[in-house]
C-alpha cells in the first residue's frame, strides 16, 4: 500500500499481513494451491474443472486482495513468488484436511483420486502402512505397490505411481527426491549358531573368519547388502556363495531366526527379534553401514491434494524412524 510521508512524497508502506487481511474466498485459496502445486494455470484449470481464464482471474483477484504478487509468469507455466511459499505453507494443511471431506473441488460428491504409493515391501509393511493409518481414517485412499527400486522408478516416470520410496537418489531432472530416513544394516544370526561360533566376542576377535562354515542367507544371488557390509565394516571383499536366497527380507529374517545361518538385515526390520533374543547381533561396529532412503515424485505430476498430504505426512513421521 502507498501513502505520503511528511515531505508529501509517495512511498511504499508496510504490507498488510495475511492474519489482518479481510477474509479471503476459500475458492480463491483452492485455486492458488492448485496453481502452486502444478506450476501451471492450465494444469490447475484441468484439476479444478475450470477454464484457464477463470483460474487467471481468480489468481489476479487474490493478488489484489493480498496486495502481493503470487506467481511470476514464465514461458512455460509459472513460478511461485516468495510470498507464495509463505501463503502455501499457511493454507496447505487446512485446505488438504478440508479436501479429505469435501473432495479436491469442494463438492461433497467429489472424492479425491487414490494415492499410488510404491516402495520396498518390507519398509511399506513395517513402517509406512502403520504410519499412514491416520490419513486413511481421514478419507485418503491408497493404492500400494511393493517392488524393487529401479523398476518402480521407471514406472513413476511413466506415470503409474504418485510417490516412490527409493533406496537411492535417482539421477537426472525428471524426478525430484527428498531424503527421508537412514537405515542401518546389522549382522545377525539365530541363537543356536551364535552359541556354536562363540557369539559376538568371536567375531570381534577373529573377524569374518569366525563365520566359516555358517550358511549365508541372502536377498539375492549377487549379495548386494552383505557385500556392502563386508566392504564397509571388514574392509575386504566377500568371497562366498549364499546357501539360500529369497527376494524377501522378511523371509530372510525368518530363515535366520529359524536356524538356517546368518545374514545382514536392516536394523528396523529386526528390532523386535533382537530384543526378544530370536536373533543375535553378531557385531556392533562403531561405524555401521548406513543407507539413506528417498521419497521420490515427478515434478507437477499430480494435482491430487492427497498426494501432497501423504508426502508431507511421511516426511514428518520419518524424522522419528
């Protein structure tokens, strides 16, 4: 807002903060959030079942009401102005919560599309699905796909998923990724084998040679997890073949706990078994191997507000993993 100072000069006055501004039409805020998420007036119009001129008019109306520029027009789409980030942070949670009841367009008869989430089966089972229960209770629908990271990322690029939990950061600009949580890998066996080889004390004294003759149970024939542990912790190349392979870490855990041999597993997957004694931690290095998981999305790939709701919720709860 402009006013005149004591020298009768017109100057820019302080902006009216959002909290003190007149009430804003909820539809304008919905349109703003759709443009903010999709990065395009045209995409937002499709999402909201409005014409593109209507979306443009609503954004201009909101900018006049707030006396702030919200978007910078680009050759393709729009980019949020600095104040748009602040406004989005303030309205996203209440608008998304309202959308779970009324649907993304504001009509009680319109229901948001399901959120397609994919990732490693074990992570989905142990951590993700229990964490998403409150969102399901609020009306979010989920379609879950377990699988290996590489094919899941290819399917994400093709539009088959909204979000993918990835075991590595994908390269290129086609996907955006945010670090989600670290997982620690641990060397474990069942109590019978632990007693036979002399337990953690024997590993501390003799290193991996203490495991000679103990069957190795692995996720895959090329031993990706075990090889990494050997290289990081013992500083040497793993030279042995697995006795049993199963492309399911829960099955590997069950086999080891049942007395089949030893393996390397993510700590989160076997916390309960280590606490109960069903599995024995054979080694506790000062610098265990850590793998960072990422939450991956295609930029502007979805106008479904529930996608952002699931993404933000996962990133929030993952802080405690």
